[in-house]
C-alpha cells in the first residue's frame, strides 16, 4: 500500500484502526484530484482540503501506484427502518442521515444510529436491548440507569466534496451516471430526487444506491440550491436485499402425476423418482439384478407415463407423412412403425411408435415428457389446414401400459390371453387387439430393451388387475419388476437414444446418426428444406456410442471430450450424453457427441476429461448388445 488519503482530520477517523497500519503514510485533510495512466493506473494526484472544504491546488503532489481503491463514505442501512415508518434527518455537522423518530416497536443502535466507535456501540447496544426488554413489560429500569450514556464522539464520515475536473466524473458506477447527467436532469425539470432517480437511473444498479445515493443527493441539492434536508431521500421499498426470481415465483402448481398402480410400487419398496411430472419407480432395490432378469428370464415395467394419442379419419396417413420424417402411407393394418418428428429447422422434437389399428384408426405413442407439447403441436397443424376430417384424442390417462420383456415374456403372457403370440402370427413391430384376463387390450410387439417384448395397453381402471396378473403368471420364471434405471441401461446396450437427453435443441437426425429414417423422396414434410441444406453442407458433430479403455470407469453424463495436441491448450471437442455400467457386458458404455471425422471411424480412440484425469475411450458403431437384433425377433 503506497498511501491512505483521507479528507477528514485525524480526530474524525477511527484512530485504533489507523494506528495498526504501520509504515503506511496517511495524508489527512487530503483528497484525490486525478488518476493518471491510459490502459492502466500509473499514479494519483492528491491535494489538501482546507477547513471550508475547498481544495488548495498549490499543495498538489503525485503518488505512484497501480490501483486506487475509493470509499464513498458511510451510508446507514436504514431501509427496514424506513419501511417500518421511521423518520430521519440529515445532520450537517456529521454529514450523515440519522434516525430521529422511531415507531414504538423499533429500536436503532450502532452505526445505523450514527455510533461508530466500538466502545460506544457496546454501550448503546446494552441501552437499546434493555429498552426493548422494558417495552414488553419486563421492567429493568435499575439496570438501565447503571449503564453509562453514549457520549458525543468525534468520528465522522467523509463530507461531500466536489473536485473540479474537465473529465467525466461518475456518480453511479453501476449505471454510468455522471455529475453532468444529474445537472442536466435538474435543468430539464427533474428537481425531485424521486424523479431524478428514475430519469437518470442513478442508484438503480446492483448496489441499489449504497455507493452513490449520498453523492447524488448532494449534487441534486447543489443543482437546485437546496439543503440536503430539503432535497430528501428516495423511498425505500422491499426487498432490501436481492431476491432470486425463483423465490418470487413461488411453488410450482404442477402436482406430480401418478401411475394407476403407484401404490403397488410404493408397497414393494420402489425408490421413486420424478420424471417430468410423473413419479416413477427408479428401481426396486438393485438395478443390476433387474437388468439381468430381463436379459435372462423376464421383467415387467410400468410405462403408463408414455404419451398415447389416437387419430381417426381418412386423412391420417397424409398428416403422418407431413409431421414424421419417414413414410406412413403404406403401413399395413396391424403393423407398428417407429417414427421421428422434427420441426421446420430439422431439429428432433420427439420419437415413438405409431400403430395402424384399422383403415382410419391410428394409435400413436410419444415420450412421457413430450406428450403435452406434441398434442398441442399436432392440434396446431390440424387447425392450420392439415385436418382433413381428422380427430385427435389424448388417451394418456385413459390407458395404462406395461412392457413385459425377456426370453420368457411370451410364455408368461400366453397364460393370460387367447391371442396367438407365435412369431409367425404376431411378428416383431406388430399390433393386435386382444383380451388379457378378460380385459380388452392393445398389444404391441416392440423392442426398446432389445429382448422379446410385448407392450400391453389396457384401460386404466383395470391396470392393477392386469399388472398383478402378469406378476403372478411370471412367478414360475422368477419375474422381476424393473424401474427406469434398468430400462435406461437396457436401452443403452442397444444404443437407443432418449430425445432430450442424447439430443438437444440443435440435434437433427443426420447428426444423431439417424439419417436412415429420413425419407427425402417424400413430396414434403416438416424439416425437409432444412435437411436439403444439411445434406449439402454436411454435419459437424455425430452422436455415437463409446466404450472405455478401462471397463470399470463410468464417466459422468455431461463429461467433456477433449483433444490435447502437443504445444497447444486442451480443446473441448464433444460431450457425453449417456453412460452406464452394463451388467450384461460387464463394462462401461455410453453415447456421446464427437466431431464427424472422429465419429465416422469405428474403434477410433478419444479422450474424456474426468475428475481432473484424462481417460481413454473408443468410438463404437451400432448396438453394444445383439447388434443383429435376433433376440427381439424370436
């Protein structure tokens, strides 16, 4: 520290504090006149202040320094006092705004009351504490009389001092308000401090006037030829401290949605998790056992949260051709097809399957979190001229859905239905309407887990009946219920994406390695124009699978993929979107975004930055498990 420059006299300063600053010169009754330097501070010019507050320019001197720290004086934090109805006055002798009258229930002590010496603050604190104690009916007057009174102290804050300068002089550093801005505002009719504040924005920045309010009041008084008391102070309003917008927003009035068999999950010890607005079982104790049960025997998961939309009308195929990127007109009755929806910019919105139940009846499945948006989105297109007599109905809560999956799933379901489940009669990606335990259901043979699977959609009123019947029928094969965590591991082993986790607001089917689903030979559909540009320009990133060089290391989702070249800084080139340890493969696997040139090379090595270390991984194309898909076609 080169020096301390204080415009006050030595008697007006806190001597005990300044005495501790050994070997640091202190210039009392001085102020800074100018800062020198261009790109950085080189020094400060200081001058002496006479008793009348004028600057003696003949006493100027220069101090070499590279930083100037400025104090604007003391401003009492009296916002709560003002809000409670307290009154203040400006004390010219002390250059402070001090409390003068307080409501009966409010007491002010310490620096807010203008008491700055520590010993006087302790005395005043005792006095105020006993006064407050007495006010609630507990008389301690004897103690109060024993406490000495607070003496008038010599410590003062800095008085307002205007230094002549041809350069800009900033009053409010937060809002870049200068002294000339205030003078101009007053000359234009904004004499009131309240109007001046709003017109010039002085004291409306992050500090809320803590650094500039007193200087602004003094300049306003000077420009109006008023006293500081006549000028007044701006009104204090809550909040006195910054409050997060999330706090003001209050509680989200979106109650969690529950599956019709939620009580069954809870009673069986399921660890519940919030997925969108739905409370779903994350696992029932051990996700590893649940994964292996599906791979080796049979498992059952509650997928009632999936969006379920029903479309009727002769124009449904034309609508699907426009809102999906793949083809639908030739889908035969009783068949199911996977589809991807994109917006006009070619960004992936949602994915799912759609089944054709009859010539004019279609049943669409969407992601759990996307159903509301997709329902409104399709409604918008129907009302924009693509309706053609089409009726759209949201059946998400009308139907419950369960996925029974695993090598023994056909044998379990066969006990409960007369529907022919043989692969020849009910092949993969087909739909049937049949009774299960006497309840009319829609059965879809699809394979998100990569095993022989049947998705059972039943009226929600019969959900518990169907679920318990499936569990009872599967006891012979040691069936296990499995949760979302096991499902995510199973789908990752098949390299199936989750929209919103593995994709974002910039992901298109070509960069997500799903160009196979886009049928550019269709006449028109949402995203086609964007895809024409993308295919011409090419993609920069690719979504690919990866496995780790060390199979036990599972990178956190969101981990950075980096490139480290000799002599250059580490560069972020991608990120991990999904990663889990696969009990089936006994190794860590995942999905990630990498540059296209890297992603096109199956087996190419790359580096993941994890917990301060660089871990090696390899690009993997296709499914990690049963890449030919034989197990789901049996």
